[in-house]
C-alpha cells in the first residue's frame, strides 16, 4: 500500500476538488441563486486557486522534498473545508450585507469559501509528482500517469457528487466526510514516516471534525434543509404578512417557490397563482391542462379542487421536489393528476398531447426563468400543443420601470410574434405610482390562440377583480425576440441585481 500512496493521494485530491466545486453551488444557491454568474465565479475562482497551488507546490518541491509537507497540505485543505462547511452561513450573511453588487458578491463569496482549500488541493499534484519521481528517464511516464490519475479522480468525483453523494447525504455531510478523509491521509503519512509525535495534529483535527459533525447533525433545527438532484431546498414555518396566518414555506435556492397555509390548507398563499384561475374566463370549459414547474404543487392542488372534471399534467424536473411535496405539502395521489419528471422544454418538444391551457411557472432562481422556456422556438411548441381557442399563462417577475423591464418586454414580444393576442396582468401594482413602478412584482402573461375579441370583465367577482389588473406596456416593438441562439435572460436579471 505504501508503494501506491502518492497515487491514492492524487486520485483522492482530484476527486475531492470536483466534489467540493459541485457542493459550492448548493452553498451559494440560497443566497445568490444558481445563475451562470454564480457558476462562472465558482469555476473561475477554483481553477485560479488550483493554478496558483500548482505553481507554489512546484516551487516548494524544488526546495523541500518530504512526505511531511504533503501531509501539511492535506491537513490545510481539510481545515479550510471544515471552515467552509461550518461557517458558510455566517460568511455569506455578511457578504450579502456588506458587499454591493450581485456580480461582486458572487466573486467574493467564491473567493472566501472555496479559494483556500482549492489552493492546497492544487499544491498536492506537483508535489506528489516530485516525491514519486525516480529518475529523468521515466519522468515523462510518471508525470503522465499521475496527471491521468488526477483527471480520472476528478471524473469520479463529478459523477459521485451529482449522482450519489449530494442527493443522498447533503452538502454538509459531504464536506465533513472530505475533511475527515483528508485528515486520515495526512495521519497515514505521519505513521509511514514514523514521526509519531506529529500524529497529535491530525488526531486533534480528527476529534474536532467528528465533534463538529456530530453536533451539527444533532442540533434541533426548526427547518428542513435537503439536497435533491437539482436543488438545495429549505422548508420552514413563517407567517403570511397579508393574512397573519401561519405558513409553511418551500424555498429553492434563493427563491420562495411554494407555500401552504398551516392552519388549514384551503387557499393559495401566493396571489400570482390565483391569476391562473383566469383560465376559466379565457378558456371556459377546458378539460386538459399542462403545468410547467411543480415545486410544492400549490396550484395543481388548487386546480384539482376547483376543476373536478378536468385533468392536469405537471412537468417537474426534480423528483425530489415531488417527494417533498407529498411529504410536507399534502400533495394527493389523484388519477386526474399526472406528474412527469422531465425538463419542461424537452417535454413540450416531444409531446404529442394537446392541452386546452398551459401554465408556465418554472424558475431557476429569484428572477430567472430557464432560458430554454423563454425563446420563440419554445413558444412555437406551446402554440402547437394547444387547440384553437386555447391559452398559455406565464408567470413573469419584473418591474414596470423602463430601466429594468427588459426581460418583460422581450418575453412579451416573443409571445406576440407567435400568438394572435397577448395580455398582461400586474398582480401587485396594476396602477403603480412612480415609486411602485420600480418595485418588482409578478406579471401574468396570457397568450391566446384566437382572434376572437375578449372581454376584460366577468360576472364572477373574483375573476373580475383579476381582470381589472390588466395593464399595457410600451416598447415591445423595439424589444429583442428571444431565440435558442440568443436569450440573455440571466444578463437581464444581472442588470437588475447589480
């Protein structure tokens, strides 16, 4: 075993580097979302730190060649991973509070939480190569073999993190396990070098890690924190400000995604979901509905209650959310509800079903709809799967200010390029003051596959109230049509967040 210790260490370090990177998205998600800017910062900082580690590790290997230095690198990486695992909430809270600008926050967060450990991971490879080097004749073979092992470890780490570790054990347990294994490797080195007195250091760190791990799992939390295949999910109790009623909230990354009244599950908590009831006005007598985005399944439950003869298919990419909705949000087993675990875009691309109404409510972070659901190609597929007289209802988050409503304008223009009639309903501020125009709110976009004129009034008092939220906006004629080739959805959101 001693003969292959360097290979084992380099393979492990390569695997742990990628696991640590993938875990990073779960740590940053509740505070910064999972947009391309978060991933760019995360990947850029980690690769930059690895590069610096390669360089410094190479320099040290020229001057000092000792297994004890490799042990120190492993212990240093384990310490900083432990700090990230236990201190991420404290650190991120203060970054959000004191660092201005969304993009800068993502960079600083990645730098503070992930750069130190990644730097020491980077040092391990060149230093291990020097320790393994026997002679110049075989140096090329040695370097190639060890770099291949490091890369193979990264591949293993990527697949194990995404397919096994995060969905089943959660990000904190994964980080604690990485820290613990690194300490074991460091202790193994000290034992092999017979520096028995030095075993005290990894021994102390091992005790600290185990105690931290134990107490972090034993504490009585008043919320549920779970990692699914796609998301970090928080479920907690709070109070609805408008009614004062107790609410169970489901939060995905940095988005309040779904909610349910705790005292009695008898109505929708989020007002925007009530605007889906306008389907009764625009498509009276509909029988078959499709919803893209299930989350906590608040609206599908409402649909089943109010439309006793209709059927609804819900496309939710994350089966973990469906499991949590059944466990915590009273999602029933009902023959009129069919759940499909698939990306919404691939479903509408391939389905041969037709639907009288389609409800769009998929978000990947606070202000960002997955771009593939916003494009003219996606809208054309929606048009094709609904019959004449059908409609699409899409939830959009935007302000009405010309300074930051670019996505609303482009999304409206994209629907107008396909559907004969498109209407907008402002949920919170239908008649905004100058100040309220700057506020972000839900905008319900209604696209009708019909040229028949529609009434903006109803004998149903509830629906009539929603219809009075109808608004008109200018600027869609000059707005960019979103396409699969060019849909800068996250760019529009970043301008707002900055």
